[in-house]
């Protein structure tokens, strides 16, 4: 396993040649402006490269030891001088050609970050409004996948009704130590922030994996006694001053307009309240199956 051991041509099941012995990955950095418009950092490929002069994403061949996220972040740093710590990975879109795939890593940026050609593979780098991308001369591979990627640019926020989830878990003796049960579940949630989630059982765009922002709402004895953090990963714990349901409704109402919100609860009344705000809902069993 050495750097650049992925460089080379590969043949897919469709009979096409692609660059990247172990597949390839690219970084789609996206920033939503206050009016909700997503801007994507696009790369104009150098004239000498494959499909030179077209617009696509910073990316390239993955090395044998890299997953898609590591490969995409490395390529974006090499080609666009984009520091990995300035973006937060939110999703993974896989374009599988059979034996070879291009993995698009969707990452959220807090602003229109500075980016410039950092090596000879980039002729230009620009933030382009999502609605204007199809007017560009696009790399054929990106042009083919863009209609599937475009609806997935909005980041996912998963809001957890932890009391309801703990009750659904039916862990022995949890009612005698609600704070301990909450802390145990919180610790089990942490790996999900790193490995992401498969497609939720709700109407969301078809990504291979989602890397959401988790907001956990605690109430009652769990709020008073559970470890308040700070927690590693993209996980925030909110202690309800009173009703947990009311706090969850406030959390949903405070999300940004372009975010997709999924509330995990089996409480029928709460489900009705959050769906009236545009949130999606699913039951605790779906989440517990991911742990």
C-alpha cells in the first residue's frame, strides 16, 4: 500500500476505460447562501487531461488504502488547496459502473472558501450556483450523475427523541437509571457520526451513505444526570428545560431552511407536530438497527 498505487487505467463492466485502478473519488464542496441557493466548487480541467477543458469536481484515483472520503479530501487538497478541516462530509453518492466506481463525497462548507489551482490538473476553480451548472461544458461523467446528486445537496439533520428511543429499546432496568441508559446510548451513537447511515426509510435522495448532524434531546432524569458532553463527532446534546416534545419542536423549527430534518420517535402526537413543520419521521427501531 503506497501513495499513488491507484494510478492507472481500469476497465469497467460496461467496457469503458476509467482512470483509477481502485476506483476514483471527487469532492463536491457545497455552501448554501442565506437565500437557500447551493453553490458548488467546480474545477475546470487542464486542457491536456482526459476531457480537458470541461468542468467537474476536484478528484482522481483512489489509492488502495483509501476509502472514498479520504481519497476525495486528499485530491481536493492537492488540486484546489482546500484544507479538509474546512468542510464537513455530509453524503456519499456512488456511480457504479460494475467493477469500477466514481464516488462523489458531498461536503458542507461554512462559506465560499478560497480555492485556487494547486497543480497542473486544474485550469480554474470557481463557486458556481447549482442552477447554473448545467449551462457549463461539463465532464461527461459529472453531467451523467448531476441530476441524481443535485437533490442531495441539502444536509440531513437527525433529531433523536432519546426518551422514546430508550423506551423502545426495552433495556433491562433502564427505568431505574434513566441517566445511565441515556449515556450508554449516546456512546453507541458516536460511531454513526464517523461511518454514516445507510438510506433512511423515508423519501430522501438516493445516497449510498448519509453523514448527518445529530441532535439528541434529553428530558427529565436523563437530562439531569446523563453526560452532557461535549461529544466527539457531529453530535449535539440538548437538555429540555421542561417538555422534551416541546424542545424537539423548537429544535426542528430552528434548523436552517435548506436542511432536511428527520425526527426519530414513535410518539404519535410529536410526529404530527414535527411533520407540520416539514420534518420527516421514522421510528426508533430503524435507528437501533444501525447500532
